[in-house]
C-alpha cells in the first residue's frame, strides 16, 4: 500500500512532468509559428527593381529597351 508521502511525491512528479511538457509545447509552437511567419514574409517579398534615368526625357524606367519617350516629356 502507498503511504500519503509516496502519493504526494508521485503527484508532484506527475505535475512536474505535465508542466514541463506544457512549457516544451509552448516553445515548440512559438518556434514553428516564427518559422511560418518568416517563410510567408520571404514569399511575399517582391524583387527590387533598379531604375535608370532616361537620358532623353528624364523619366526613371526599369527597362530601357521597352521605354518609348513621350515627345512632351514626362507627365507632371
């Protein structure tokens, strides 16, 4: 038969294991959430464009090969 002292020790051990599992689960959840947020941010990030100033009209363009200058200059 188990004495009261042994039952209390058993209850404390069960509580410590249960609480340790909760802390571990919370840390793991935060880690996976942080990784998912970081992956989502990097997936939504658009590539940056280098803009070049057109020597004829002064407009900033991303691809000089497809740019057609307006005879009146850029719209202001």
